[in-house]
């Protein structure tokens, strides 16, 4: 036996040699530990996706119906004696006819039409038949007549919103049992609604006014829309982009490329990081004290909201921009300086273009975060009921009262009528759509401007 062969044999009473083909106890424990860790991670991801699915499913289940609205279709004779006694077709005189007169006209026309169609309403009083029409219906008809006075004296087909209870009955939100306890609707009215639905008079269709109309009072939730909230959010995001992007990028370039490395710079960097972690409601308190009480800017205006959201977004943009600048290889700077470029030329001609994908991504993600903020906007009064659209930016619309999508969600969710709860879920869907679009734009811009080195 040679010495090499003898070296491979374990000594008497010694530890046996190991083989890489056979797992020992320690290796088996380590492999089991790795498998458990993988299972824990997979379980955490599964739970997260499950919670996200349940949340989205609940929102879309409750909110999709908000984009559809029940309406009554029937002919209305526009009596000239009621709407224009003098027959002058003078818009000023016609405007003096209130919605009460149009409401009486609508109710009488609906009763006459149902009688002509042979639809029995004997178990319901005439006033209760007319109460199937939304309180917004007379205003709809009045606006149509004022827009075209030649309609007076003619019989026109109208499509008027039904009440929220009737709309809820067609969507399954209201039942015969709940109608017994509801003072706003009766089981007899719901039975009549079934007959109207069979006759094609009561139908449900897509409601574009949900996206374009202004908010409505508690008495007519079926007419409430997101138009003012969408415009208010668009105005604020435009102002935030105009103010936050140049300020944030300029501050980041100075701190990262030009500022001396001393204790003052360190204090600034620490404070920027701390501001990014400050609760958003603190910015609302700051905006209330600084912009409204001290500067005297109009309460509930998009300008005040944009200033508050700009303060909240700046730390995020500065941090993202500095990280993007820091990610550019030092060799790019050295090469530019080596061929005679100045420090300014190096930063703006070489470093900044390469950092642009990260800067744009951080900016859009910061805007998306600001778009979903509610607490700071509540403190500056943007939760107030706003029934008029703000003017265009060229006409000072930034100073007009407005609201925002997340605030509108909060306002509708706090109202008692179930129709507003449905609309709040629909508003969340619109808000999620905006956020998805902004994130998609961030991905596209990042890939469009990304350069590999």
C-alpha cells in the first residue's frame, strides 16, 4: 500500500472523510432552511397579490355601475303658454321660468304618456309617478329649451335621469324589502319601474356626465359627476410640474455636482431626507398658515393646493435626481473634463442627459404620489362643495375654487346616500386610471431616454 492510498483512509478512531456526492447533516439543514425561506417569500408575495386582487375586485365590483345611469325616455309637449307667454322667444323672459314649471311639465307628460301606452298607475298617486324623475330632470329640460328656443310649442323626445333609488333598484342596490323602510321610494314605485323597464321606457346606459358634470347636492346624487375634480387635479398637477421639476433638478445638480462637501451641505441633505418622511398633513397645516392666512391666497384654489403639493413633492424629486446623477459613471465626467470641457459643460452636456431617465421617472412618481394626497387638501378647504368649473388658466382659473379626485372620493364616501358610495368607488377607478397612465408614461420615458454605457 502506497502512502497516497494510506492518506485516503481514515485513521483509527478518526473522523470519516466526506464526499461531495453525499449530503451530510449540516448541508441538509442548510438546504431545508433555504427552501423554507423561499416558501416564506413566495407566501408573502402570494398574500400581497391576493390582498391587491381583493381590493381591486371590490372597487371594480362596486364602482363599475357608477358609469351607468338609469333614465326615463318619453315625449314632452313644450307648452308655449307655460314657457313663453308673450311668444317673443326672448331668452331673458324664458329664463324667468323656474325649474318648478319644467318639473310640472315633465310629470304631467310622463303620466299622460304612461296612460297612452296602457301602463297602469292606478295604485300610485300622480305625484308619486312624477317623483320617479330625478330632481335634476327639470334643469336638464330647461337648459335644452334655453339653448334652442324654437323647440317651444313642439313635442320632443327627452331622456331624463331617474332617481337614485330607481337606478339602485335596476342595479340591485335597492330591493322591495329595503323599500318598505325607505321614505324616498315605495314598493309600488318599484313595481311600476318593472313595468317601465319591460316597456323600454326605463333603461340603463353609459353616463358620460359622470366624467364631465360637476358635483351635485344630496337630493340628486344621480347627477353628481367628476368634471370639476378632474379639472382641479389636472390644474394642480400642471402647476406642481412647472414649479417642482426645475427647482428640484436645480437643487439636486448644485448639491451633487457643485456644492462643497462640508457640514452645511450635510445638514441640508439630512433635512431633505427628513422632509421626505414628514406626514402629508403637516404640509397641509403649513399651507394653511403660510399661503392662506399669511399670503392671503384664495381658499380652495388650485394654486394653494399646487403650492402645498409642490412642497411635498420637492424632497422626492431631489432625492431621485441626486440618485440618478450619482449613477452616471465618473469616467463620463473625467472624459469630458479631459477634452477641455468646463464643469458646467460637463454637467449639462454629458451628465444631465444620461441622468434624465431617472429624473423623469422620479418626477412622475412624485406627481403620482401627489395626485393621490387627500389630507393636505382637506386642510386648505378643497373639500367644500364646488358646483362650477374653474376658468381656463389664461383667465385666472388657478385662483378659482376647485376640488380634486381624492378629495371628491372622501366627500362622496362621507355622505349617507348609497348612490354616493357607488360613485366614490367609481371615482377611485378614475383615480387609479390616472395613476396607471402616469406610471406607464414613466416607464415609456425611461426606456425612450435610457442610454447604456
